[in-house]
C-alpha cells in the first residue's frame, strides 16, 4: 500500500502544478495587456492634447525643426490618429477621466494651501486661480461621474471630445501667459472654462432628457 501511495501523491502534485501554469500565464497576460493599454492611453492622450495645443497656438512653435516648420500638418495628423481611438471606446475610459479630474481637484486644493504649484514649489499660485481650478475640476468630475453609469451615444461622445478640446485650449492659453499662475484672471480664461463645462452640462442634460422621453414612451 505504501508503495502505491507515493506515485499517486506525485501524480496529484504534478497535476496540480499543471493546472496552476495556465492560470499563472493568464494572469501574466492580463497584466501585460493592462500595462499596454495604460501606455497606449498615455500616448494617445498626449497626441490629442499636443495636436490641440500646436494647432491653436501656431505662432509660439519653434520653426527651426521640420516639425516646427510643418506644425499644422503634424497637429492634424496627431488629431486624426488620436480622435478615432478616443471616440470609439469612450465608455471604457470615461471612468478613468473622472478619476483624473478628481486628482486635479486634490492637486488644486494642495496648491491652495501651500501657495505654490504642487509640481514646482518655486512657482507661486494665487488663491483666486487655485479656487477657480478647484471649482472647475470639481464640476467636471461630478458631471463626468454622472455620465459614466450609462451607455454613451454619438452626441455624448462629441460633447466629451469638445470638452477635452476646450480643456486643451485652456491649458495652452494659460501656459502662454506670462507668470500665468500668479497673473490676474481675465475674461478669456473664464469663457474657456464655461465652454468646457457647458459641453459636459449639455451632455448630462441630453442624457436625462433621453431617459425621460424613453420613460414616457414606455408608459404610453
């Protein structure tokens, strides 16, 4: 009896190891796939905002390089590649965008308390500017969070892309201003903020109106 138990035990162990290998390989593949998606997301997002910034502010680009001399063409290529990639799977990454907007609120809160930019302690930031960022990103995070629970239609996707486009222009505009973090805020700054938030607000209202119409038609 003892002679036969050892082979059975070894067979059971080898069978268990065999069953664990596919599971481990599946976990490794899932991890690599996640890393690939994250890296792709950063690259596509960088192409989108880079294209927006270059297209809207052609005059501040260094013309000494080939990309500088053909900045409009490079910007259009960046946008033509990035927009379709962002447009189609928007339901998946909208939750991620809401999280990043929440982190932006936290960043602005810390900057408000410290009086300087979180990533650059030597750059001061005025309280009105920090407060405007807190209100802007908080409102954007709330509106995005309300949208992420439903399936987005074409109108929603267009409005979200319009929000991101406006956000890119806003970031670029503030970046071009001298001493932007401590300079007085002007009307252009608030207009760009209003346009960006207006896109999300229209998308949220459109979704609520659609659900109400659907409810009315079902009851009828």
